[in-house]
C-alpha cells in the first residue's frame, strides 16, 4: 500500500497520513527536482493519477503481439488493470509497443526490472515507465 498524500509505502493508510493537513511537503520526502530555483535539496511529490504511476510502456514487441500475448508476459508480476496495444489501422498488426497498467507501483517496478532487456521472439524488449498523456492545445 502506498499513501497517496506522501507516497510512503507500507507505513500508513492515506486517511491516517500525518501530512494530510500540511500544505507543504517536508524536504526529505519525494524526488529532487533538478534545476529548481533556490535550495537544490528541495524535494517535492508530484501529484499524478494512479493509472499513470502504475503504467509501463513495453517497446520492440513483435507484430503478432496481442492482448493474450501481453497478459502472459506481464501476469507473473501482479494484477493487470488494463492493456493497450498500438496497432496499424489497415492490418491490425502491433506497431511494436504497448502500455500495461498494473494494480500497484511495486508490481510495475518489478515488471520493468525483469522484462527490460529480455529477449522475446528474437527481439530485445525495452520496458520503462509510461509518460503521462500530452494534453491537446486545441480544446
């Protein structure tokens, strides 16, 4: 379990978070933001949607990869919430990459650790955290 206020794992429930009523996050929590004006040791916790922090991108997939193929590939690491495979419109073949959303961040991290660089059907997989979706400027 990960607290959604301070992102500390297995320490407390979100509803019991000691930082819940604070407006600023203590300096010792969260990743450092490089190039931040002022104190370079300042830490912050980015607020992202839960599906973004548990989403990974798997690249260099074979063109025949489908949902069942990815389920078998990712199932050993934990519960899968969602799979999206990028496909060509005309042939319905895999474009070589897919997004897999796990239930927890630790499951996604384990999948990245094990699958990245793994040989799969004569291809070397590239697995990393997914970038958040880009917002369209034309809305």
